[in-house]
C-alpha cells in the first residue's frame, strides 16, 4: 500500500511504521495507483485491488488486508 504522506509502498501499515519516522497515512481511493503487487511489482488502481488478484501475474492478495482497508484508504 502507498502511504499518503511519504508516497512509498509497503506490505502493510505496521511494516511502514517500523521503518519510517511517521505513522502510515491513508491515501485516496481515487489516487492513480495506490497499491503495488508484492509479487510482480506492478502498481495497481484501487479498482484492480478490489478484485483481490493481480491482473498481471494473477497472485492473490492477502485476504487479511481487507481487515485493514480503513487504515489504507480514505474516501
């Protein structure tokens, strides 16, 4: 997920908070490419992320990420 403050991608908000000097900030669902596939590194739109599988390499996203969606996205 992309942090709305530093615009770097991390596997999760916890990973981000361990290595950066600020807490993870949610990003708009309207942002162009707020998600990066952990397998093939393609940047994805929020809509593509909602399909729960990368449209490029077909890797399934971690189903537990949905539990934290409110931490990753605003709008």
